C-alpha cells in the first residue's frame, strides 16, 4: 500500500521489489503499469526499473499470460534481468513456474526472443544490482505538473498528480477530473475523485 498525494494505492510488485522495500512510512519510488479489465477492478503493478516494467509488458503481449502470471514469470529467476537473459538464449526450463507449462514457456521464448533487445544486457537497467529499490524520491514521476487541472482547487490538483502517477495522459486526466468534479461537486478528498475516475476509465 502506497500513499500518493493523500490517495492510498494498492500496488502489486514482483517479490524482488517487496523483499527490498523500505520500512513502512519511508519513501519509495516505483514505475507503474495500470491494468483495466472490463470485468474486474483496475489493478496497479509496480516495478523498480524501466526494463523490469518493459519485460512485464512484453510478457502481457503473449497469449495466455495475464498480469498475475507475468509477475510469477518475473520471479522465476533471482532478477528480471536473468529472466530476460533466459528468454534471449531460449532457455524454456528457466521460465517454468506455477501455471507456466512447457507449451506456454515455449510460446514466451518464441514470441519474445527477438523482442528482448537490450533488456538484461550489461548496459541495461536490468543489469546487475539495478533492481534494488532506490533510496527515496517521489512515488511517481512529476514530468507534467497540474497546470490546467484547477490550480485553485487543491483537491483537483492532488487528484491530477495521482492520475499522472498512474500514467494517465495529462489531457485525459484533466478531462476525467472535470467530469468527476461535476459528478461529485462536494468531494473533499483526492481519493474520492480518483476512485470515480478509475471506475469510469
């Protein structure tokens, strides 16, 4: 559970990230991926490096691999870098985890071997030691500020930052927040607006 601008978020992470997470109350920086399914509540997944998230997204592109299984494949080796290296060299046995049989492991290797590129390479973010959780910093990148989200409304401002942390595009975030504010004019917390946006997103 992470606190982002007053909004409590549940983030599913690979075991390697959970094991190295700081004590409760400390600051933690994660890259996120939001999964929105028609028949389920939105789920947020967090990663320590860009390449770990990129590998997760590649795994999702394989038929039969959902978010939960993708996390299990990421934990098949000591680090996501080793998973990427196993795929690159065609080591299907290294990908065998609960729910991933020989046929699915073979499909992962076949479909992703040529897409791995530099993931897990010596210069990549999945390289040795890169998976460690960074020492601090904000939970989400702040590349885009709250301009246009209603600077005079601190609730809207915090909700905008929370949505940007979930990788919602700035224009979409502003539009969705305007709709949410119109539907909940008495909302007094960013969490109320963000929850309504996620229900409609």
